[in-house]
């Protein structure tokens, strides 16, 4: 079983977590002024790189907090986790 290190709770089994998509996606400042194409891009289009990737996760069965995780998508190895607002390692 994969252990994911929550920045607040420490390493926990992967079953306690929920994937929340790509990290560091900025929400449009004024969504009502955004075109349908721009809004669609914000909601649905994400990068899907092979290798190192920053993601958001939520410790759903623990502290229930969101955090960021750098994961290698090829090996499924967790390289780092960090709190929101902190710089990516």
C-alpha cells in the first residue's frame, strides 16, 4: 500500500486520501467576465505530464485538509508534500 505523507498528520495509507486535481491552478479573478471557452479551459483542461507533476490532495479520512503533492506519474512515487501557499520543492 502507498503511504502518503500528510504535512499535518504524517504518513498515512492512500485509502485516507482523495485526489483533487492539478495543483497551482489560478481561478479567474472575475468568472462572470470570462468567456465560455476560457471557463471551459479553467474547469476541464489540465496538463497530464509523464513524470514529475504537482497535484492537490485532501486528507479526507484524517485532518480533512488540502495539501500539494509532487508525484512521479510513471513510478507513482511521492516525491514531496507541502502545505498550500508554500513553494513547490
